[in-house]
C-alpha cells in the first residue's frame, strides 16, 4: 500500500499545475496563471511500490465561473523514458527527495492500474490517508476486460484519449468535470467520484470511461 507522507514538496503540486494547466488544449480558462484549490481526488496503489498514482481534482477560480479539472498524476524517483512531453515538473519531496511528476495519462503504470480497477482487481484509496479505501469512488467493472497496453495518447478539447492495443479500446480521461447523478453516469467501464467545487456542495461526476 502507498504511504502518505506528512511533509513538504517544493514546488508544491498546485504550483506545478498552475504553470502546466494553461498549456493544455482542454484548459478552458483565459488566465496565464490560474488560481487553483485542491477539491477532491483519490489514489491507486502501484503493486511494485515504485510509482505514486493520484487522481487530483483542482478548481480554478480565476475566471467568472469556477471550473474543476481532473488531473491524474504519477510521481517517480527517476525520469520516465520517452515521456518528456508529459512531464508536469520536478519537485523536492521532504522524505523521498526529487520526484518527477507526470501527466498520468501518459504513464503505463497508471494506465495498467486503471485497467485493473475496471477489472475489479484494484481498489480506490483515499487521497490523503494511508491504507484506507475511498468509498466515494464508484467503479463499474467492464465484463471480459483483458490486459491491454497503451499505444497512443491524444489530448483534445474534450479531454484525453488513451488508445489501447492500437485501437482495440480507448480509455477516455475526463478533464473538465461536469456534475451528474449516479443514475446518469454510472455504466460498465466507468469510474465516477465525488468532489467539492469551490463554494459548493459535494457532487459526483465521470472521471474515466472505457470505450
């Protein structure tokens, strides 16, 4: 199980994301430096215990209307080969030392664990507490889902498509989160979760969809 360290990161996650988000095609704001607050998320465990996996939700209040973004991140002790374009930044962790922080949609370890989650073989973990399942995350496993490999990642205005086995399936990573009810959003091959927008009540929306 991943261990959540009560320590510092310099620069912090929100600092890294404030510089990175405006470079993404799915960023809807106009501010060069968004005003971000962390409002939700969950984690998955890497069975090898090497890579941190976090699904973070941040709300940008720099515009007239707050916008919540879903940002899967991975944390590594060394650079990920061939993933320079997915690097969010580096940070000094108070316990673990330098960490390379990546857009998790490009990280094969995160993709493997999302597929394990959709097979019912992994359990969502609390974002800030060690070894604690997160009951606010709802997973509807996909029947007959086999192991697959990411073969391409495509960013667009609607979000990020992770192409599996050269088109056999696509993992759609929602980026701009829209609230919905479980009855509307839950279907086989989907992950829904709760977050709290700025100055609002908790809501649930789709985070990941396999199609």
